């Protein structure tokens, strides 16, 4: 039997956040603030749409290009349906982009896939699966605990010969937001395809996002990623989409699975986009809770860059428990948050914004952990 390819053998696979068992979740035993799921349920219209799918619709293959969803997304962002691709989570779009734009090693790959450090840890794993090199561009450090984007990001990517680069905006894991002017300069300066990962854009300032703005201006080397997992409370559905020029979308369409989205998912996702009033109300609630949580943690000495997402990155106060100790102490109380044991993140906790009650429980547990360390 042949062994797997060398790059797969040496690959460190993506490590997802912990998911409690169905029994633990049902018993309400766990407060889950570790993987940035929406704190609130999806719109009632979503469940109605799922229940409305007929046996006949399941007997037949679904729309191969998710046509009803594409037109709903096109209407929402004022682009054409040919500028939209629907994917099995935003993650499938990321994988498609690497497949379509990056050469494998030894085949003129040069800089391969460009990304900043830190950013979404899946990016480098996708490059590894495809066996294309990664070019890391280091972000700075600012007084708020944020990681500012280097002004010469485009030039560094060009110098390395990157054909594709990912930029998550609002940034994960810090939550900070780059504005449209910064992104326009970056897109115009970069010789490759720039992917603006807007998985969290729904929680940003109200109004259109920087990435969508650039697409409508006709910036043809930009791809904007959106996900229904966070903003629309549908992480379990696995649905995302990309918006770009018709040329880019046509290239991506060639490389995806023929029927990449099932009939139930298409019905649910289309219904979710259709109820913007519901979604906007939930985003407003999340923003209000984010402000409250950020203020409460800052009062306790945590340092937090201004977040435009549904999570905060909190650097623990000097002289108290280490971030890893907070993580363990909260876990023992049934509260899951995310701790990244990497050099730039080891003194921080990434905490998903929960409901008011969940955030209260989180703050009480943080106080308990700090208290316990003093005794
Ligand atoms: C959640 C997320 C995505 C996409 O997630 P899906 O669940 O696959 O839609 C993409 N990028 C970032 C940074 C994310 O956090």
C-alpha cells in the first residue's frame, strides 16, 4: 500500500475548539464561549424553511450552483449572481482559493500563500494540504494589545512572489478592523489575488463592509468571504459564500464539487439571508453585550483591543493568574473559552461574546479564579 504524500505525513492538522457532547449541551452543563458561535438562535424562518423541504426535493439533486441562494446574496450586496459562489462553510471557499490560485511546491510556487501572523490558524493548514509554501508577514504590537497590519504588507507579498494572500478583517483573533482606504491601497498594491475574510463582518459597524465596497468599485483581484456560521447563527449548517469578479467566480466554480450544498442547507441559508431584520437585531444585541463585556474585563485590568466581532481577545492582568490558569479554572466550572499556547497569544484569552447571563457567569468565574489565586 502506498503511503500518503510527504506533505500530508508532515502536516499538523487543524485543531478545532472543543465541542461538548450533545448530552452535556442538553443538560445546560457547559457555557460555550470558545468557538465564536452566535449566542442567539437562528431566525424562525430558517427552521420553517427546513421543515418545508419536501420528500421530492430530497429525491432529486439540489441546485448545482445554489441558484436561489446566489441571487439572494447578490441582492443583499448589490452585485450580480455571477459574482457570488456558495460553499460548504467559508472554509470550503478558502480551500478552493488555494486549489485554484496556488502552485504546489516545486512547480513555480514562489511565495505560495501569503498571510499575517497571527491570523486564522486554518490558513496555513490549507497551504500544507495543497503543498504550497506559506509566506508569513508579522503584524506589529500596539498599546491596546492589538496587532496592527504592516503598511508594506502588499510589498512584502510581492517580494515573496505570492499569488494569493488572506487577510481576515475584522481580524481574528484580535477583533480589530481595517478601513476601506487601507484595504484599497493594499489591493491595488498587491500583484496577486487578495482574499478579505469577512467571517465576522456582520458584527462590525453598521452599513456595508470594506470588502464589499471594493468589489462594487470593481477591484477585480479581491475576493470577499462571508460565513453564515457566526452572523446568522448557523455553524451547524455549514454554509458560506464568496463575492468577487465574474472571472474569479467562474474559475472557482470549476474546482468545486458539483453538488457542494445539499437541499436542506440551501433552503435554510436562503431563508436566513431573507430575514435581515431578525439578523440585524441579533447583531445589535451582540454589539451591546460586547461593549459590556469589554468594559467589565477592562475594569478588572484586562487589556482588550476594540473588537468589531463577536469575541474579545483579553490579555490577562500582570500579577494575577496566567492565561492558561484562567482557562483551566473556567473549564473546571464548565465554562469553555479559547487559549492559544503560541508565543504571541500565550498571555491572552479569546472569549466569545455570550448572552447577558452567560457573560455574567463568565465574569463571576473570572473573579473566582483571580480570588482563588490570591488565597
Ligand atoms: C469561522 C471562520 C471562517 C469560516 O467558517 P465556516 O464555519 O467554515 O463558515 C472563516 N474565517 C474565519 C477567520 C473564521 O473565524
